[in-house]
């Protein structure tokens, strides 16, 4: 599998903005991030959010992103628009729900789908929330931390 991109953001754009306009904090592309067991990604808005949080790190499939670009006629759409931390290629994220898995020396537990919300219609286009149902990515806990880098990795 391949980690194509890694993003963090120090602030929320959608979470906690119901009934208000979205925030304007951009996602920051990173070459590598420090993942801390039980806490999340250093520098990210969900770092140490709450104990045993199910979304300490989030993953999104590049294959789904490419489908969304075609479906919505948005060839310039950045993968950061979904506000997930890690963009992957060659990984069936749904199959990792309820499972432990390792990427390099790091260990994760897939907890649930990153269910899309109505903000996706704003970020991508009308109908995006519906198009992403069942394909919104993966939320996970970090069980063994370390440095996560872009590039090819063996999934275990």
C-alpha cells in the first residue's frame, strides 16, 4: 500500500460549525507526522481530543477521490477537501474496521467508517455526501506510535 499524502489542521472547519459557516483553516500537507499512541497526530485538531477517541487518525482512499473528481467534474479537486489525515492507495479501508493493522512500525485499530456529512456537499458539490456513503474513509486509534511518512509501506 502507499501513503500518498498526509494532512493535519490545527483547527476545525466543519466539526462544531453546524448552523454556522465553515471555518477557513487549510489542511497542511506534511511529508511525515508523529503519531502518538492513544492521543493522535501531533499538531492536528483532534490531538488529545478525548480519552479513547475513535478518530485519532483518519484515512481516505485515493481511488475514491479519483471517482469523486470524475463524478463531479472537478479534475482540480484536492484530496485534502475531505479533511482526512492520510490518503492511501491500494488499501481496502472498509476491511480494516474492527481490525488491528500495522503500517511500518506503527499499529492502529480501525474503529469505524468516517461517515460523510452534509459539509461534503459544500466542499465537493451537491450530492457528495450521498456519493461518499460507505466510502468516507476510516477512523482509527493509534495503538503504537511513531513516525508516519509518505511512500510505500507493507501493511500487516
